[in-house]
C-alpha cells in the first residue's frame, strides 16, 4: 500500500487531474445535440422491467425489439450496428458500422470482406466480437457479445445474389483496408490530383470486364457471412436522470437437444 501511495505522490498534478485543460483548449466540451454545450436531454419515453422480457431467449427478445423499431417510424435503419473486434495479444480494439443482415436461432449475421480487412486480422487471432445497436428514437440500445463463425459459401451466395450488381462487383474489386497508391501526375494531366481513388476504380473496371455479360456472379472466397453466436446480450432502455433500465442475458448451458438456458439479471445503470 505504501509503495502504491508513493507512486501516486510522484505523479505530476497535471497527470492526476481529470480536467487539467482549460476551456479554450478543448475542441468539444459537454455538447448537447445542436448546442455547443449544455445539459443532455432526459430519456423519458419508456421503462423496462423483467416482466417485459422473454426470459428464455434473448434472440427472440431482440427480434421483438427489432420489429418494434421497424414499425415505429422513429428509427431509419434499425439494422445498423457497430461491430467491434480485438486483436491478440495486443488487445487493440477496432470497430466499424455494419448492417445486420440475418437473425436466426444461432445468432446475428453480418457480411463483409474477410480477406484483407482489419476485422479479418483481428478475428484470426481472437474469434470474439460484439455488436451494439443504438435506436435513438426509442431510447434503446442492445449489446451482443460472443464468438464468431463464418457462414458457408453456399449460405453467403444466397445473400450475395440479393445485392445490386454494382455491390457484387465492388465486393470482388475492393481489397478492403489496403492502402491505395496515387497515380503519378504529369504536366497537362487532370487538374485534380489523384489521391488513390484511381487505383480502386481500375480494379472495378477489371472486375467488370471479367464478369461482362454475366448476371450470375459467384461470391468471392474472401467475402461472406459472419455469425456472432451470443454468449451475452444486454437490453438497455433509457430512463430519466441516467437511471437506465438494463437487463443482461448470460448463457448458462447448451442442452443436448440444442436448446439453451439463460440467466437474466438486472444491472445497475
């Protein structure tokens, strides 16, 4: 204990202070919607109790909330979510916005590039991921955590076929997260200097030529579905004074018949 206290006393006051910078040094401080700064709005639209939830299945409960978000007219794209992954052993986390494309008893499915992307590198070292849904119009959020599994190429092809042709071509063309090299410029070239976009558009032209005249385009082997198999799911309902209602489902066990049992607990906000 004395050693810990000694280390703390050696820290400079600036490192110890929570708000050491003056107001003029902050780019953003306590914003409130369109206001530069002020008090955040209160959450007052609804409450959530254990009796409101399907205690046996967070997947069914999510399906009910998702359907409510679609019907509400208050959430433009309820399928939008943040996918977070983490690389090991560094523990560095990366996140990005994606679309939920499928929900089934096994879990939550998104589609993406798993060849060159940052998420692919993360998942190669750590198969766990999380999804966060934020439905502001309903003052609700859902957090999903669990290990991931890749869908088969046959399953991925079924979804791939629903995409517009340009998006299917783009999936083949984009070497996701790879640095794009600007083209060299000479006197007399376009006044707009290429910043690397030209290389991407060149790849697109190559794929267009490859599949010219073909409506059926196969799903790339490096692209497809990722299922997040939930081990925990939290349902959050905003409440006044930040005293939110939070309920956490935690998987207890999987039965021999394939069924699952879940522990449902209320969490402190």
